[in-house]
């Protein structure tokens, strides 16, 4: 029997928080935390979380034979990437010089040391850790009911730089603007942790579990060269 | 794209307020110097209330002395994580990587390591490599020694001979994602953070610092951020037994020019 929502487990994340938050917003759904490609392939929706370092994540994904099923899911069903699950969608990460999944064109870079100070000249810490404002760059069903500029919980030292500005769904400042959410067809991925962002985060997860991206809006249509 | 929307304003990462719950035998307790512990209530209930009041994170410190009741903290974290969706940190009695795994599995987002980091710094490195530095907090208990500060372990009872600033830098290099800094001189005194210590450590490292020890008034929280340059402030007693304390604290900080999540 196929599950409603598969949370991909590749041994690199604290998945308990993610699955608990999803169960909270979708009490009737069957949720599986799984590393089984068949379960992921058959699931109605896929959540792709992640923590740790990019090279380790890519190694663990491949060690479990998950690369193709993740790429397929990102193109075919409601798909939510979180944190490292956003970063490895891109082509390359500066972290450990890692080649990533390449589903979206662009790169992942570290917050540059020389830029990390505020207007008063005071040092800004890395990781970027805590609650920051998220600006909605485009209207999207996953932002429904969430106030523009709402604060979400972040913890990361790297950020994504998409080649195509059209995929940018949200951005934050630290201290410069950086992309914190991308949307392409049935894919939505965020740098912050909705599962740890209180009511705003639960709202986003609730929007995801009921989201029905139109069949015509495939990831390829939205992201241009990404699926050539 | 409308980058202009945000660029015209000025977004700042919010300074965090973190209530700390000392837990033993399944209950939150309050006391000074681990004596005359007073029951402060059910951890799940208190966590729920702090979340509603706007706490940015919650820290649970397991002060259970015997190992018999260690599993109680896991049940508490499981229960809290099922209904409170903000970051949860757990510390106390973490000795090996398996302890960290158990806490994360129960629903903790970060694990705080103190004595074991001193006894075995490699634990911090191994844990950070395995689970990511975002979930490894190193707790440093420091006491003033003339012109510097010395690291203490075992709840402040054991001197280590380590210099607190050098130790903070080493723990950053070993993969700590954050430091929880407690002044043993100020802890329980309600006379405010050791601002000099907080600032010295905050300036010495690039990772966030949580200031702890000595909070007695809301102004102390402001001082910790403004003068101590703390990224987050942790307090226990001023939040227990009082109504809407966290929201009051945030409004007070906001009035004093500190960005908070309201």
C-alpha cells in the first residue's frame, strides 16, 4: 500500500521533528519516514529534509540508491525540500566542493566572511541561526495565509544562488538579500525550517499537504533549462 | 521579483529569548545551587505555555543525579516535540554519541554538551561531523580568575585549568554550532550577566553565543545583547511562576531597540 507522504531518510537529518510536524498538520495522512526507493516512488507527496554537510548528504543519497527517485519525485509530484533538501537540488555546492543533484541550475555558496557585519559594523555570526523575516517574492499556494515578512527559523552557513530568477519564491536578508525559497512546478524548497517555525511553519506545511500543482506546470516548464 | 520591498526596510535576525527548564524526575524544578529545589510544574505544560508566550527556543537541562531516571527526559522531549514546534535543546548527562542520537530521535533539535566536551573534545567533533554543527551546542561554565576566566565542569564544581576564551575558540574549531556561556560567578545572583565575559567570548568566535547566568531583571537581558553582544539570552527563574514574562521581556527589549520576534 502506498503512503500519502514520504519523508526521505538518508541518515543525515533529524527527521523526527519533520515527521511530527507533518503528522500534526495532516493527522489523517499516512506518513512514512523511509529510505526505500519503492516507497518514495509510490508516495503521493515527498518531503526531502536534510542537515549536515553537502558532500556527506550526496554520498548518503547515492549509498542508498536514492538519486534517481528524488529527481523523479521532484519532477512528478508535490515535493518539499527543507534546508539541505533545498541546497542539493542545485548543481554544485561550495561546501566540500560537492556536485549536487542538478535539478535546478545554480550554485550553493557560503556566507562570505568579509560581508558578515551589520549597518553599525558589528559582526554577524555564522551559522545564520534564529528567526528572520521571509519575503514572498512571488505568489504561491504554499504562502497562503502566511503574512508577508513573517519570521521563520533558520540555521545554515550556506545559501543557494539560482541561475534563473524566476524560481525565486522567497528571500531574506543576512545582511544582503539571499534566496530562502524556490518554486518550480510541483517543487517547493526552503532554506528555513518550517517544522520549527511555530504557526507560520505549520501553515506552510499544511499548505503543502493539500497542494495540488496543476499538471501543466511541470518543473521543466517553470525552470527552463533545468530539465533539458 | 521585488527585492525593493525588503531593501527599503531593514530586516535583522531577531535576538532570541530562551527559557531554560531544569528537569529532574520528570518535573521542572527551580532552586539555587542545586539545593532546596522547588517544584515548578509539569515540563510539557510549561513548554506549551512558553511557546504560546513567544519563546524562540526551549532548553531542557536534565539535572537528574542518578542514571535510573534518565529515560524520563526522553519521554518528556517526545511529548513536547509532538505539540511544540520551535527548536528544542537538551543538555545534561550527554557522554557518548549514542546519547545524542537518542535525544535527537526523541525530538530534540540540538544537544548541549558540557563536561563531556572537556573530558573528550573528540565527542564534539564526532557528533558535529555526524549530525551537523547546527545541532551541537557546547555549554561553557566559566568563573573569573583575575584577568581571565577559567572553565569549570560538573555543574561548576570542578576546575579544569582551561582558559574560557581559548576553549571557546577550540570548540568552534571542533564543530560547535553555538556556545551556551554561563557565568558561575553570576549564576543564581540575579545581578546580571557577566558582560565582560560574554563580550570577550562573542568577539572571539564567529558562531552564536547564548548568554546565561545572573538574569534578575529585563534590563539584564538588554544589557546582555547590547553590551555583551550575545545572540541569544537564556534565563530560568525570571520566567517561572510569572504571567506573560516572555512577552513582557520581548516588548521591553523591543522598546530598547533590540530586534525580537513578536
